[in-house]
């Protein structure tokens, strides 16, 4: 129970990486605030944790809205007195060629992946600074490091922004004893990636099964991530064993890219 009684806020906690991170943090002893734009999904994650006798609460918030972010932080602190860990996970994308991206795509993706992530970080950090303690984990992507299989160029740009933000935030928040790191997943089995895979399969006239096989063959370890692979790194970086790690961006990708 390396995170016993730590309070963790996880955005995009309704499914995929967010739900897995919430579960792993709870298993490590943390109190979890499961945040999602879909209230039913947030409730499902929180109920699954409380059914295992973990402390958790659900919260609805759109991280693209500053007022929602402030309410998220205020509610978590009112309930549990502090926030020790933020997992900045909420994100959106769609499969598209660079020439098919629209202004609406740009605004939607950056609203959540860049703007939302930054203001979650800033608002939570504001609550952490007086306590001189905190851990912020940003979920980026190898798309932000030039991975050719990125769902689209704008998504890649948003995740590149997350990587840069992580490094600068770590430098500026370090004096307050706040660690800031990023995790860069590669191909990961989530509802979002499954939707992208379906689009690619239709575009190339292949079955989903054939696309999955081809995708795995491109990964040196020959397997895509499960969300739990990302969740395990979340727990480590939030643990005392990672107390002197900050400003780093870790790939979890089975060896897809060397950086």
C-alpha cells in the first residue's frame, strides 16, 4: 500500500487508461476521485472501486471548461482536504489524414488535450503549493515524439505540447517540491484506439483482426499495451520510490520508437 491515504484525481477515468490508473492507484491505497465528462462512466469506475472496499468518488467535469476544473479541485479538497496526485489523462482524437483535418478538429483536440491538461495542472498545482508536496502525471503519447502511426497531425501536436509543458512545469514547480512527469503510451487497447483501428481497417479493406495482427507485428515486443501497462507506471511515478524523478517523459510502447 505504497500510496495509502494519498488523494488522487484522475481525469478521463471512465474507461481505458484512466479507469485502469484509477484502479491501480486504489489498489496501492490511494483515495481516488474519478473524473469524466460522462457521469455514468465516472460512476461505474467509482462503484467498481468501492465494491473492492476502496475509497472513491465520481465527478462529472469537462476539462475544456475552466469553471469545471475549478469545481473539480474544490470538490475534491472539500471531500478529502487535499490533492496529492493528479493523473492528467483526459484526451480526444480521431483518425484523419493531415489534409482532412478541419478547424473544428483543431479546436476540439487542443481544447481538451492541451488547454484542458494545462489548466488542470495549474489549478491542482495551486492547491499543492502551500503544502509543498504533490505529483502531477501527464498522459502524453509517442505521437508527440514523431510516431508515424499517430491518429492525426493535430493530435500529435497536442501531445507534443504536453511533453514540452511537462518539462517546463517540472522546472518551475520543483521549488515547491512538486514532481511533474509524463507517460507516453504507444499502441494501447482502448475504446479510442479501437475506433481508430476500425477506421483504418475500412480504409484499407482489411478485417479488424488482420489490422490488429499487422499492428502487433510492427512492435518489437510484438504486443500492444493493455491500459494496465500504463497504470503500473502511474503508480510507480506517484510512489515514494520516484520522489527524485521529475521532468521526464517515459515511453511505454513495446519498443516502437527509440526515444
